[in-house]
C-alpha cells in the first residue's frame, strides 16, 4: 500500500461574516497545484491559509481532489455531537427576563443548544452570564462580527481586572460554545490561548468536625443529606438526583446514574446513614426522588448549601463549609485509612487518576510519620 506523506488540515474560518473552509498545509508544489484547481480558492493573510466557501459541494471536492495524494486531517473540522442523558434543564427563566434595549442578550439559538446538550443548571447559568458579559463589552458590534482580536482584547481586560484563571477559562468556554457549537464551527478558535491551570489543594474537614455538623442539623432529612454527602462522597447534583431505588441496602451500595461525563458508578452506603434513611423514609415518605421539594419536585441545590452552612455555624466551625468539602473529606479520610487510590478513584467517579492523586497532598497519615526538625 502506498504511504501518504502529505497532510492537509481543514479548519473553520470566518471571512466577511461568511463560513469558510481553511486549508492548512506545509508548502508543497503538488498540493499547491491541486489547490489552484479548486473553485475560486483565495488566500487569507489574517489566518495564513487558503480558503474557499464552506459548502458540502466544496468539501466533497476537497476529498475527491486529494484522495490518494494527501491525508485530510478533519480533527479541527468535524466534531462528534454527544447528547447528554441527564434530566432536561429548564432555562426558560432566561427567555422570560425583562429585557432592555441597552443590553445584549444571548441569542435564542444559544439557549436551544444548551437545552439540546442538556448541560447542568450551573453550566447553563455560567455560560449565559459569561457570554453576555463578553458581547456587551462590544455593544456596537454584531456577535458574528467579533473576531479573535476582540476575544483576546476581552481576555486581556479580564487579566487586568485580576480575574482568576478559572473565571477566564469559563469566559473562553462560553465564547467557544457559541462559535463552535451554536454556529457549528468546531475548533473555530483553536489559537486562543488559555491561562495555565492552577492546581489548588482540596479543602477538607476532620472526621470530628463532620460528625459535629451532622449532630447539629435541624431534622432527620437534613441529617441524611449531610451524612450522604460525606459517607458516599457525592457531588451535590448526584445527591439530588438520587432515586429511592438507588439505595441498595442488601449490597450496602448506592447507584449513581448519569453523573459527570455521563458515567454511572457505585459508591459506599454507610450502616449509620442507612439507619437514618429508614427513619427519614417513614417520616417524610418521599415518592420517587430520595429528597424531594415541598411539591414533590427536585430538592434545590441552594437549600443543600444552606443546610451545610447553618449546621456548621451551629457546630461552632468558623471556616466556610461547602457541600463539596464533604466529598473531599470522604476521599481524604479513606486515603488516610489506607484505601487504595484506585478504589477511591472509582468511588468518586474520577476519569483521571491525577485528580484523585491530589488527596495525597492533604492526607495527614504521611505527614504524621515525619519528625519536625524543631522537635528533634
């Protein structure tokens, strides 16, 4: 079989507000000659590549013209569209907002794509907020007119305002979502630089602090919520999506469905928590979801946060306690008790072991073996 050594990379570019197919390749006489045979190819000094109108006909012509001569790299051009299987998120509130002429709002197509992709409520809120901040920075320009130059200028303004790396990455994600998902131009802004990711250590509580928080909850429902977050290492959204049948008391496991990255997994069920859950079930009689709101709907994330905050204050804990700190504490305490990192990774549902390895930096069992030089 003949080995093909020539390569052409297809990329999305926007010229005069029109979608174009960009052809990026190393200087080569054969490729250059064949490119000239394509219908009306042009050179973009801005992008440093040849381009022609984005149409199915032109795309087919490119594949036909270079078949057997050059390998066409489509990694930047086509993108598999994965639809999440989580519950539908209601974002109609954004549509129903009282609007003013002096403010630019996310296009309807943006909201429709968020619904289609079934992103979480938090992701929707972040993307909409961040994208609206971006487009309102340029009130006199249409969204389609904004280019890499305006995006870099906007990101530089965020840096000057001392915004965190996480905040800047959220801004980039919201902008890329519009151009690459809504406008269906995958990897449109492949050249936009991201800030280096900060590696922050997880904040954890001691086992004694957590038990004190649990003992200072208002009622059995709140007690079960706090206990499950810690004893099963759950994310807040995972807790609120739990159904009654997800509690497997025979195997002492909890089934987590459609968690982050659309993954299912099992985690631990505490015997003490199971005893509390049985009392809670008899008293509160939930119908489908394990924790339901006043009208039988999904319990709110804000309420979970309020439960943790109130109980921790009553327990006399000064530092700010969040639901996710209980998950961090679960993993850290397992590690301190000698549980293998691979099992902890599975229980938490981490895709990468590197994420789980962060807990080795906060586990105290390793540090306790070290003798402080001042005490020698």
